[in-house]
């Protein structure tokens, strides 16, 4: 019996789904991208339980959801083309950077998404305020990227995946543009956008 292809369920433009799709592509792991609508989730996803949202990965017998868990699973299961360094302290440093994105930036991107997509009557002032809250938090990230191509140094890692993936949505939803006084961050965004797998799931090329 042939094994079913590795399948990643994602909602179009979902930044969490983008994390998983990006990591799969960066590790050169073939997969089927299964886009679905929140109003009509596929039975296989519903059967996987209420936490099986976007992304959920079906990989052989494994069903893995929650984007950061998917990223760790891929590293554990497929250590080839690693997106974490080999050295434990360097791995911890990448994970600490991911935690920092999740704690310091993700809530700001989440607030912008709520103000644009999920507000009954989106107000331009509120959207501008949420957009500015993101811009106000970018200084340390620009400084971190000075003199290095990627967050952890010379190599692209999971930290780059997690920092990059909310930006295209914020640009699309609210015209977020990284200002000229953040040149290292801007250059990094362009560098990451050019990598295989950077394309946002559900957005035509
Ligand atoms: N903590 C989860 C969040 C996943 C999530 O909330 N995904 C959203 C789309 S961006 C979703 O599937 N929403 C549909 C739902 O909540 O039923 C992760 O990191 O994967």
C-alpha cells in the first residue's frame, strides 16, 4: 500500500501555517499544501480534534498541530538541512529568539489582525495605532540584524521563519512598511522573502 503524501492543512494567509510551510520548503521536504476554509474544515482535520487548526501536519502516522510544535517536530524527525544549530547553547539562543518574537512582537501583529479582519467596524485610527505599535517595537530587531545576514548569524534558522511570517500579512492587511531608518531589518526581510518557501500559502505567485 502506498503511503499517503505528507499533507499540511493551512488557512490561506495564516501566519502560523506559513511558519510550517516555510520550514518544510526550506528543509526541501515535499508536501501537499491543503488549503481549507474555516467555515468548511475537512473531515480529516475535524477528526484530529479541536486544537488541529492551521497548521496541522499529517506525516505518515503522525498528526502534528500548533506551529512551533510542527517546527520542532520537523527538526526532530528530519535533521537533514537543519534549521537549528548543532551546538546546544546555539540551539537555545535560537529558541530564546523565537520566544522573544512570540512574547514581544506576536501580540502586536495579533492586535493589528484583530483590528483589521475581526472588528465589526474597523476604524482607520485604530488600525494606524496598531500598525504604529509594531513599528515602535522594531528598533531592537534592526539592531540585532546589523552586520549579520540572519538572526542567528550566517545561517537561516527557525528564528528567521518565526520573525518573518507575520510581516506579509501586516503589509497586506494594513500597509505596514518597515521605515528607512530600519535598514538592517528591511534588508533581512528582502533576503528572507527571496528564499524558497517564503511565499505566503494561498497567495498566487
Ligand atoms: N497557536 C496556534 C495558532 C493557530 C491558529 O490560531 N490558526 C488560525 C488561523 S491563522 C486558525 O486555524 N483559526 C481557525 C480556528 O481557530 O478554528 C499555532 O501556533 O499554530
